[in-house]
C-alpha cells in the first residue's frame, strides 16, 4: 500500500534520539495516519498501523515497540527556532494511551505539532515521501538521511555541519570517521543508488553522492558534509521556494558559524565535540617533591591556527593554567587522562 507522508520541514530539525529502524517505522506510520485529523483525540488500531510498517512483527511485539518508541520521543527535547531571537520548546502529544488488551492507541497531538503535520501547505516548505519506501530502508541512519534529502528533493543538494550531522543521526561518539564511512555512509550510498521493490526501474535518488568537506588548519578536520543527487521534477514556484530555502540555510551557516566545532545540546545550547574530555582528570609530576599532582580539564577549545587549547586546574593548588596541543591525538598522548 502506497501512502504519502507529508509534514513541515521543521519536523526534520527535531532529534528523536535512540529510535531504532522499526521504532522509526511505527512512529512515522502513526504520523501518517494522524494527517488532517486536527487536535481531536484519534483512535488507531495496531492492525491499521501494521499495514504501513514491519509486517513480521506480532501484535505483542508491535505494542512493546510502540511503548519503547513513545517513551524515547517523550523524553526527547522538542525545539526549533521561531526566529533569530526565539527558540520554541514543546511536546508532541497531549494524550497517548495504549490499550494493551484491545490493541488500540488513542492519540491527541498538541497544537504546535499539529501545525507541523497539517499546516504545511501555505509556505510550501514541506517534506514528502512514500512511507513504504521509507520503511524498507536498511537502517535508521539511511532513514534520517532519506528524510533530509526529501526535504531538498527539488534542489538536489544540501550541506550540514559535520557536528550537526553526528548529532542528528545520533551516531555513537566512539565512532571514528572510518567507522562512519564503513558502517553508515557506505550502506546509505548503496540504499539510495539501487532500485527498490517500489521503484524497480530507478534508484531512490539518481546519482546520489556524499562529500565530506574539510576545513583549514593542521590535519584539515571535517567541517561539513554534502549530499547531492539529481533533483526531482517540480513546479517552478516550488523549485524556486526550495532554492530560496537552501540559500537561507547557507547564509545562516555563515552567520551562525561557531568558533568551535559543536554539537547541538539537548535543550538548545551548544556542546563542543570535545566535551567528552572536559571534567576528566590528568596527572603532572610535581617538580618540587617528584610526586604526581591531580589536575582537572575544565575547558577545551579549537584555536584559529588549528591547535587545541586546554584549560586545566591543579586540584592540589587550585591554580589554573593552559596547554596547547597540535591535535586531539597529541592531547590524548600527552595527558594521561583518567575516567575518575
């Protein structure tokens, strides 16, 4: 069954952390069934939802996964920028009741979320895709990139900060770039460039490519990632609207470019990708008695020359001093960092 999922592009700014591929399928199936229903309480049956998602699940498994998905979504901070000065925080559901016996779900969405689902036709800034095609993708990573590409389906490209990419896809912080290439991007390219059972004569995105953009400085760290593909055909005014949106996105990238490579914080603050080291303890030999002083890393920052500067506090004397390192690996090798 082919069913179109359509929503305001702002929904793509929300980060539903921890959702698995199957939980993604359930969530977007529910959103699709809530389309044009307003903010009234709607009763959905799991059998109805299962038409659009994983068909190998039992009803008990589907109910349990719905519990898990909704629990994760509710715990996620939902936010987006209303304008340059205002950030809106909100919840998605006013009511979400799961009847474990009758296999029914009663859902009532909030006005803000309802506007995202149904108020998208005025500005023409919307994402649209086939739910069945989305559900058949191989991983949650492919699904997220798929949604972002569908947002820019008429322009055929979009660029995002590398740190935002890591955050949006909820990539484990333990993954090095080589791991991301091997475990995530390689499969995404395969998913998008091969025909599917829904479109056996063409790939999902024709000529799909991924390019990592590097900055200046020692080691030339990755600063952005670019996705490009052959644009879909659309009405002239829709194409112009999407190109305008892409230009605004690029202008905001330049205007709001941080001095540090950062990841979005849970509540809208900016958290450096180096934060995993902040608060860790390291040890330096005391030149007076030959013992080791316990020191704490209280800040790390990227300098314009590509180096890293650490702000360190001696726990014994409470003195604060600075150290510079050529690379992150140089910092790791120089400071014997403890998880204490």
